[in-house]
């Protein structure tokens, strides 16, 4: 029989080993620092939003922002952020200047702590300022490492599913450092889930949310979009004013696969956020569009949201509107890929400028130009102009005050 002292010693060693395995787990477990991907032009707004949601040590970086968050705050940020495209939970970082090193280091990750039996996965990869020059090949080497890791241990490998994977992995290599992370959002956060119908070149939801935030609109004045398209600006204004969580329609988040996921805490975060939804007065938010198909799409998308029935959308050319006084006006006018001839676009923007100047006294307009060349055709003095790039567009957000 083994001596009692020896048994106690083995138990202590076993417990110490368990603690050591946890302490040397994934990077985000050792240090709860996460990374939010956001458009470069929205870094300041992103910092402010993270702090409002409870993040600490908020630090801007290349293509995003690092921040610290306890688990509850981490869940809340994923559920409620309106500006970020993805939230990443780091698994590991290492020096890497070739794809062989990437492969070897990636095989050291305990992938079985993230994958369930028959899980599918996908990889997004980005390489910059590195001796590794091909993002797609780097992603392929990471995929091979994961597949070989499972094949060597189980004889089987998980399948790749680029459309709807169970596990989304992000690879970022910059200079001599590789970061491998789990996409805690489980896909691009701009895909809110309310857009059931669309039109040509719709505005990205995160950009629309940014415009509403930058405008400073607080509900004390009505908000109107005179060329609303499928209603993205109206939907984001409604979600902002009613405190509707941006992720309310999301079926699952990537952080749910993490080994320390707490479903009870997650349900608590959702319940508290959903309880904060407030009503809105009829007519506070409204819009119109010249195209009947756009009006139908906007109404459909709004009706899927809480209080969407309080937002009116009319089938009307903005030139038919008699007046929009003492109003916050937001709009994304048609540009080249949405309208056609350049001469028509120049006339269109001149008429839009005349409309704002002549019929919108006391109002403030925030106009997003997908093509900044048309700013000069408005015939109005701008209060300010700022870059706002999105979806491959070198856009500008311009503020006009009509006294």
C-alpha cells in the first residue's frame, strides 16, 4: 500500500499540474486583453464606445483597438457594440518570419479545447510588413496545422466551411509577430440581422451607426432621411434611440465555444441589455425615397425591429418635400455605381444643396458622400468634412448647418 504521505504528495502535485495547465492556457485567459477591429476613421468613436460599455486600458493600434474586459463586459461589448466589425479573443502570439514557423507554432495550440466533434471552421488572415507576403497562403498553412493536429490525434480532421463555420479563427501577421485569435463575434458584426430586403449598394450598418453617433442626435429633435434606400440609417437611428442591442438578432457568438464560456452570465448580460429597450414617439424618426421598391424594403426592415412601426417612410422625391425645419437630416445620396451619368449626378447634388438651403431652416444635415467629388457640387458651405471609408469607398461625411 502506498504511504498516506505519498498519496497526499501526489494529490498536491496533481492539483498543481491542473493549475499550471490553466495558467498556461490561451492568451486571453492569462491576460483578459481583447482586440476590436474597426475602421481607422472611427478609432476615436470606438474608444468612447468601449469605455461606455465598461472596457479598461483602451489602446488604439493598427487596424483596431486593444482593451481589457472582465467576462461580463466582454460579453456586453460583443452584444451591444454598434461600431466594431469584429471582436477577437487572442489564443497565442509568437515570433514568425516564415510559414514553417507558423505551422509548427499553430500545432502547439490545444485545438481540442475549442472544437467539438464534427465542428467546422474557417480562417481569415491578414499579413502586413512581413517576410511572409501572401495572406491567403499563410491562412492555408494555419488550416493545414489544425487539420494535421486532429488527424494525428484522432485519425480525422474537421471540415472547412467558409459560409457558416462553427469556429472562426483569425490570423494576423505584422512584421515579425503572428497573432492567432478566435473571432469572438462569430462573424462580421455589421450583419445585424434586420435587413430582410435590400437595394443596390446599401450602406454598411456600422457606418450608418457611426453617422448617427457622430451627429450627436439625442432625440430632442426629429431625425429624417430624405433618400432612405432600404432604411439602414433609419434602422440604426431607431436602435440607437431605443437602446436596442446591435446583436439582438444574432443566433450565436463565437465566444460560446471558448472553454471558459459561462452561459448563465451570458444570459444575464442579454437579459439586462434587452430590458433597457425603451419606446419611441411616433414621427420622431422618419424618411422617404423616390423609389417604391426602396420604401417597401425600408418598411420591411424597420418592422422587424422593436418600435419599428413608429417610423414612417413615404414614397416621395426629396424635391417634393415642402420643409424640414429644426430637424437632424441624415442621408447617403446616390453616387456613381448607384445612379449612372456623371452629368445627372452633378445636377442631382446641386438640387440637394438647394433643397437644404431653401427648405431646411434651422436644421443640421449630415450627408455621407460615397464619392467625395460630389461634395463640391452641393453649393453649400460645410461646417466640417471628415473621411469615413467603408466597403472600398473613400467616403466623406459632411456637416451642413442651415441657419
